[in-house]
């Protein structure tokens, strides 16, 4: 009874714990339970723990020298032959200086030589580092460099890597084998490294797991989960880079058994695999669960000759397990679970009888332990979900070159002194029968449209649908880089998307319903037998339209949907679609905020960023409204505010609003609170009082003494300079302004020095566009946005530090390297984090010298040398208005970067204000992008892309136009705008007007454009959350005679080709590090020695801004002449933007032309396009 009482509260909160893994003190085990748990957690028993892998193999070779050890096809090696051949190679490696713990890379396909090489490396004292020859060159380069290996074993056609400067030993070369075949004197002991296997890393870089000899010996000697002996015959199915090969290779060779090798085509083909099992008398085999599912589906009897089949790597499919057990009654199936970090297997479970529930992962294997804990590493009782910690002699040494991650994941065992544990990140629980049940990854979510989603949960629910046999859910990107959930499934009958969606809707919230459902004959697998996600086909249907959409469910959602459709120009959207996924950016967010205010929906820019779907935003607005009713009523009128202040302070106040035209020429309402005294302390006290009590829209911008009250007509608009002067605010003197300018410089230098105190984490080349920009001393790019609130500067600084931590380009400096400039990236130092430079002019008139200085700071700052190339500043204009100003060298910044910085900084700040963790979104390193692009095109030949992009005609058109304009070159550049009224705002409309305007002016039908592509998606990778300059200049031959729909279709087709085949023209044509020569392409698309022909016709579409009308915007009819700032000779370099009632084409031209004639040609083209003028 007492135990039931103690456990009662735990049962009540079980569901919340399973959902969110928030472990309460109430779930901590009692002392009695803890004793029971430690009884079943694992055990230590005797095994040859003081011996190494090669010593045990040598002992076995002495016992059974003539026993076959290794078989591949019609070739085999006995134990004596394998030992002798490995010895000869080991002596060679020892002569090359191999020592204990020294990594030696081996890059060989499955073969006898592969096993010889592994054993020889161990005998020489080293640790083998397996590399798949089929890996991308960049991954191979990374593993060679990161491992620190100076010896690489290869053979046959495997050529290693061009950047590897160490010793290469070819195992098919007789010279690689020493004449001495005797055992090499042992150099390594049981605590030295046996191998380093690289696994995927959450940072985007693979990480090497360091495993010692003792851990492997513990896995395969005297084990209790499978019988291993001299009659054992194991078929190796795992790739050498997959840690299951550890069990397969050493499980056979350290126990006198035979190891059989076959080609991948045998492993993946049920009929051929069945024949191999029969022919070789295989007794024991390992398969990943997806491969097991696929093979058993093809032939459920193929495992009949086996004694034991170990399956793992993914959650087991109960229907497939039951099918195989039914058709192979003598077969023992073992569910084997374990991370690489605990040497292959940690727990196992023999599967007996028909399974009706998820198959558990079992109990710890011998010499291992397992614990289910909360976040404080307290043991959890039976039935409570928590993180699995695995311990014992299988725990790896750690991650190579990742000391911080090692310290985080490999921890001291709090229950067994002297033992270490590995934190798996897997969510499990103890069952009443003493076995462990696996649920999924704690951190395995994907982020779709702002929601964190566990694909495994969707897969589990889909697998429960009748007739569905297998299910995989992944996040995919469409042509625009938008992530969507896609469900792939195998079923016994045809399913419609509606059926699948309806079934899931009964169990899952709407945002977890996949947008696409694809039914397959079978799930594609990799050579390791795991799901090959890259081979999953792209969905052809769009299930996020029409009836499949999530329609507005409330009146508020419907109101917001109407506004979003109008602002974003999307006629049919889902309330789950993300604002930025629909093409939104900072300008549209401002327009959206304005329109929402008109409709009575009050949200800040930060709210739109943070709750970036209609459903999320509506829920937030509804919650905020309800919260306001529950809490103290917000003060929303002047009368309420004055009355409240009088009661609280017993002083006299007056709140007056004024219409003021600010330095941006915007008219706004400024609130001034007048009071009897307004000293600095009094102002700060009043600000603290009002913050959170007074509606944001009513918060005063200024607090000044009553005797300085301004008398004016409330309908009159006052210039800010006059307003400040009448309010008694004085201009800053020249010496004060100089001091602020000096402080900005000091802050920059201090941040630069601070960044450089961090450890250098990587050095890599600049992108090709960056190599160009670094040569030009152009004005910096500007990040500029407003926070209209009483700011918390400490939280702003924390948000800024978070941004710097997550964006490698903000922790990088350019250094001279070979063949060009490189980035040196630093880790975030642990000392004082960086702060935003704060300029506080809230008590002064900012006009005059200060604004002159600020303008000079923005326009004339240049970042040069080996220093950081940016600075972030907060300008406090008054108590409420804060402007965040970021100056970034153009090598760091393109349009997307400005939005990334604003979105991430503001979103993090908003989260901190609400006491929440900063939002999590994947930020791929810029270095990954550079390395990916430097691979050059993949899956396409040079002639194929020359044809697809019509580069032959492109060159002829360019030469013809240059010849015609040769006599009109100029040392000056003309800058002018062309205003085109239009109701349609789209890339297609803008491109059509631009090209048809040029067609009219130049009398040319074919235009050789350089189209600015944002360069942030190639193959499966997208970089839309990463700071950096990604721009690529894509040569597009445009036929101006085409209708805009057909024209846009041809553009998108070529851009898709570019993305899918990893083509980046700037790298391909200008970067010496780009693999391949592409001489013909360079001849056809000439950028010039100094990029002088880079933007003959350059088109850059910035998107929409509905905030301004043309007559109020940047449009004017002037023509500005200025010296050509760059060696680039532009003919029609165009930046196109659409506003509320039309387009503005901002054009730069380095040729002698008549701007009015150009304008007339564009208007003529627009009239013809739209049918009216």
C-alpha cells in the first residue's frame, strides 16, 4: 500500500513526461526501487579484458592454423595465412612509424585485403580509420585531415585524395609486404585505440568515435547474446564504415569461426542472399531492420538456414518479425541495439513467440550496463520514459577532436565509481519484465513551418493504419527551399492521400500531418541497409492545396488569412504555411503588421517573426487577449495612465501626443509625458513602472519637466529637428560626437580582439563571389530595423551573443592563403560575450553633427585586413525607439543575410523576454557550402549544361551587343530609375518588363542576362538560415519574345538544373579550387580578368514591398552621374523591386545612353504587355 501511495502522483503525470520529457522530482525512484533497478541494470563477468584484438587473434591462429578464417568467392585464407600476411604488412607499417593510438586510414572496398589491412594496422599498434571509397571527395578529405592520419591504405583503382600529403600504401602492391611473417611485438595494450569510426554529426561535420581494444573484446568474447565459436560462420553484411562490422569481423575471427564476404548485390537481393546462406552454411548474420523488412518481404523463408539473426539499427517492424518467425520456426531472432559510442551492441532481446507490442531492445549485454535517467541523471522507475545511459567496458574513449562534446556525452557513472557512461539521447523506459522499450530520439525532431516534429511519431501512427507495412517520414524542400513533411509508405493495397491523411488526423495534430504521401513498392536502402533518404523520390502531387489544406478554423484565423493573401499575393494558402516560406521578408512583415493593426490585430514585427504561421499567430493573439483579461488590465488611454501615475506617485502629469516627421521622412505619433520633475533617476523609475503595465502604443517617447511643455496645433506636423529644439533638447557638440565615433571604433576593435581569443576551429577558402568582393572597397551592406518598445539591453546583448555563436561568418576573419584569401573561423570564446554598441541620444537632439557622423559611419566605414568584417550597433533615439544597425562587408552579406540577422536576433530576443529558450533552427556552416560548391558539377557533363543554358548563343548575343556598344563606353556610370505602374507583382512580370524594355531599346530579341540567383540551395542542402554571401551569377539567354509565363518557366527549368547538379557558375569560372577545368564554358561565359564584363546585363529581383506607393517611394526622374566605382562596365545592371502600385527598375549603366529613351522603351514594352498605358 505504501508503495502505491508513493507512486500515485507519478502515474498522474506520466503522459506529460512521455510527451515532453520533463522529469519531476515525483518521478525519482525510491531507495528500494533504486536497489532493484541496479540489480537488473547490468553486470560484470570475466572475459580476457587484459588482451588486445590482435593478441586474441594470434592465439586463435596458433590453435587452429589450418582452419579457414576468411572466404570471398573462390578465394580463402586460413588463420595461419591471414596471420602471416597481416604480419608482413604490419612490419611495413611499423617501419613507417606507426605507434599506439595513431590513426591509420584504410580506404578499400570489401575484400580479403581489407581484412588483412585492418588486422595489420592493429598489429602495428595503430588504430584503423575506415573510409568508404564511394564517399564524396570532400568527406574523404575531411576524414583524412580530422583523423590526423599520415598513412592511407588503398588498393586497385582507389586513388586516395589529391590533398592527402601523407604516405599511401597500396595493398595490391607486393612491395607493401615485408619479408618477415612472424608476429610483430605488441606495442598497443587493451586501453589503446583499436579504431576510429566516423558518424554523422549534428554540426554538419562527421565526428570520429574512438574505440579501444578492450571494448571490442568485451563485445565478442564470452558474450551472452549469441553463440560464437569455431563452428560459427558469419556473413558480413555491414559496410566497414558501419560499426556492425566490428561484431561481424571480430566475432568470427576471435572465436575461431569463418568470416564470409560477398558483394553488395548479393546482400540486397533476396534470392542471391538465400543461395549464399545455403551455399556457405552461414549460421549467424546481422541485418539492419529496414534491410530485414525488405528482404523478408521478398522471401520470408530465406533465413531458414541460419541459427541466429541479429537485427537492429532502427525500430523493428512487428509484422515482419512475426512473418519471419512463422516461416522459420528454428530461427533465433535477436533485437540488437547500441550506438557506435558503446561499441556496436549495448542491449539485446531474443524475440520469442508472436509479437503484439513494440519489440523491446532488451537487457544490457554482459560487461555492459544501462540506466534510464532524468535530465539530472537520477534513476527513473519502471514505466517512466527517460534518457538511456549505457555504461560498462564498451563505452568509447570519446570523440576525436571534440573535447567539449566528449565531456557532454561521456560522463562519470554516478552509480558505479570508476565507470563511464554514454548519454545516448534515446528515449526509453524499463518494462515490468526487466527489458527496455525504445521510443525514439529525444532530439530527433525536424522543424517544419515553425513546429518541432518527431518524424518517428508520425511513422508509428502511419504504420498502425491497416494494410500499411512500412512508413518513413522525412522533411523535404521544394523548388523554393521550403521544407515540408513527406510520408513514404509501403502497403498491401493502394491508398489515396485523403485516406492516409484522414487516418493520421485521428491521432495527430494538424501540423504533424504530412503535406505529401508517396506510396512505394519498397523503401530504398543504402549499402549499410539503412533507409536511403536521398533515393526517396520527390512527391509529384501537392497535397497542401484545395481540400487538403488546413483551412481557417476560427474567425480570427480567417481574418488573418485574408490579410496574408493580400500582402503576400498568395491566393490559396494554408493556416500552417510559414510567413517566410510563402516569400515573406522584412518589408512584407512591416506591411503585414500595418494591415493587421487596421483590422484590430495588434502584433509587433517580432511577433510575426516568432509566430510565423496564421495558426500560430492567431493562437498567440488569442492567448495574449485571454492573458490580459486574467491579469491586471493594461492601461490603454491617456486618462487611465495619468490617473494611475497620480495615484502611484502623488505627482502631477500630463501626456501629450505630437505628429512628428523623423529623419526617415516618416510621420509618426510621438508621446511626451510631462511631470513636475524629470531627473535621470526619476525617468528610469517611471520607465520601470510603466513597462508591462501600459500598452506599448501608449508608452511615452520622452519624459520632460512640465515647464518645457510644447504648445502646438495637434493636427500640425513638426519636423523632428524643430520638435527636439522646442522640447529643450540640445544638439551634441563636435567633441561629444567625436567621442561617440571613437567609442564605436573602440567597440569594434575590442570585439575583434575578443573573437580572436577563441580557438581556431577551421580554415577554408572564401567563396568565389567573396573572392571578388574582397577585392572591391565598396560601402558596407546595411542591416537596419526598429524595435519600438522599452528595451532590455542585457537581453539584447544575450540575443546578439547567441547570433554570433550560431553564425560562423560572424566569428571569422579573412587571412591570406593559397591560392587566395581564406576564412579563419574561431570558436566562441568562453570569456565575456560580445555586446552591441549602444549609442544613447534619447536626451539629445540627434540632428546636425551627430547625424552627419552617423551617415559618415554608415557610408564610409571600410573593413580591411585580418579583422572581423562587421559591427552591430543599437541607436537609442528616445525612450521607445531603438534602431539596430549592422554594417557588414559585402563578403558577408546578401539580401537573405540581412533578413537572417534580423529574424534570428529579434526572435531570440523575444524568446528571452518571455523566459523561453531561443528558437532552434538548423544553421548549416558557410564552410559546408564552400566545400560543396568546390566539388563542381555532379551528374552532368559540360556539354550538357552548355546546351541546356544555350551558352553558344549566349556568347554570340553578348559579342554582338558589345560590338554595337563599343564606341559608347564611358568612364562615368549613370544611375536612374524607371517607374512602371503595374498591378501584378511577381518575378515573371518584372523580368518580362525588363527584357521587353531592352528588346525595344536595343532592337534585340535574345538577351544574354546574368541572373542573380541567391545560391542557397544545391542538391539536398539549403542554407537559408546562414549568414554569408551566396550570390551566383547565372548566364541565362532570354528570348524577349516569349510570354512572361513561358519566359519564367525556362528560367526556373535552368535554375532547377543548376540546383540539382551542384552548378555554381562563379566557382566554376573563377575559383581555382573548383575541381575540373571547364575551358569551353569559360570561353563562352567571360567575366573578364577584372570582372569587367560581369554585369553587362545583370538582373536582380528583390521582391515586393507593399509599404510604399510609387509616388511616395524612391522613384524620381533624375539621372545621377558618378565615376565608375568598379572596373565593371555595366550596360543595364538592374535591381527590380515591386511596390504597391508598380515596379521600380533601378539601373546602372557605364555606357553613353539616353536615360529618357530607355524609360520610354520600358513604358512602351509595359503598354504592350499589359494592353494599356
